[in-house]
């Protein structure tokens, strides 16, 4: 089955700096890669996703890149704000089933 | 995206008892899922809730422990049976629409 690895497990940045979270996947058949943000006491919220026919996607301060050859994808958050502090999960879909990474605790320091 | 609600939002239960968690979606969805998130961990798929038929369970999860119902396209229940402290987790309902997957707010379960 699919295996998704996520790094780093924790990340602290100064407000206004950029944050990058990286994931690798194992199943070359995976074709959909969502990112979720989970705030304390809440369910995961889909913030951006990318499909295998696209190399990059951007939505305001958030961007995701995908390298199919290397089987890795990354989340980029620019101009970070304190409200970006949360746990972020990457995921990969193979056979319509999501496999999640282990999560990254992002802390944005004011 | 569909709005997903869960009840209860949290509960504290005694060892050996059972708890049924309800999941309601505000529109008809093809696929519904149940996940478990243990403290400080990632999400693990328990099962796919199939409308009108038995749920499809992932390795390590069995129907006797986690019976699931899905009587229609907007509602599902997950029961955590004969609970032990190891069942203390967040249980999340999820739906898939146009290949995008969304999650409910979760049910935080503590077993004493």
C-alpha cells in the first residue's frame, strides 16, 4: 500500500517568514495530494490540493508543488501569520483511499 | 463542500461500555469514511461506510469492535464497543465529493 512520509515534525518560524513542509510518497499510481490544517479541538480542514497532471498550484499565501518523478510534494506558506499555527497533514490518494503523513506542528512566533 | 456534523462532540465513558457516534452530512454523498486519530498522532482509516451494505474495514479493525451503519446517503453511525482506555481517541467522520475529502469536527472520546 501507499506510504507517506512527512518532514519536519515540528517547525517554528517568525511571523512574516516562509514555512515549507515536505512529503514523499511510495505509490506511483497516487494521483491526488491534499493538504489539511488541523487546529486544536477541530477536524482537519482541506486547505489546498494538487493533482498529478499539475506541477504547482497557488492560492494566495499557500502553494503546493509536486514532483512526480521524485515522488515528493511540498507545502509553502509565505508571509506567515500567528493564525497559521496548527498541525498540517499531507496525504496521497491511491485507489480512492487517502494515506496521511504523520503531521507537522507549525508554530508562528509573533 | 458538504457540511458534516458529529454527535456527541466529546464523551467520557467507562471501560466495558459502548458509545455510538452519529455523523450527518447536509447533502447526499457517495462515500463516507470513519477515521481514528489517537492523541498526537495522524489519522488512520477505520472503515468505509457503504450505503445499504456492510462497511469495508481496514486491517486491524473489525466489525464486532466498530460496527458501522449507513442507512442512507447523508447519515452514518460508528459504535465503539466494549471500550478500553486504548480506545481513547478522536473519531472523525469524512465524506468524499468529486475526489475531495472533507472531515467533520470529530468526537473526542475518553475511556476511564
